[in-house]
C-alpha cells in the first residue's frame, strides 16, 4: 500500500507488465521495416517451405550465433 503523499514509481517501456504481446501483423510490419531501412532479413524458419533453403539458413544462423534454445529443431 502506498501513501497518497508518496511519489509514484517511475514508468518504463521495459516494464513487462504494461504491454501486451506483439501480434503477428505487428511482427510482419517490423520485419518489413527492418528490411527496407537496414537491409536485415528476419525470417521464420517455419515459413520456409524449401527444405534445402531452410537447412542452409539454419546452418548459417547456428554457425554465427549458436544453437537455438529449446533443443534440436532440425530446421523445422
């Protein structure tokens, strides 16, 4: 309980309790923007249907940044 005369705690965008999860359309808009503005590609492996291309991307990402959290995914 806080007293009426005490200051409120500072607000921060890092406070996880104040924002809802990012929606799929918002994520897609962020991916589009980062591609157009910075030339960075953000793809979901699950969206890549070609098994060879999916494995190539998985291999390169693993080489650069290490294995994904959560165990083996085998590119799927």
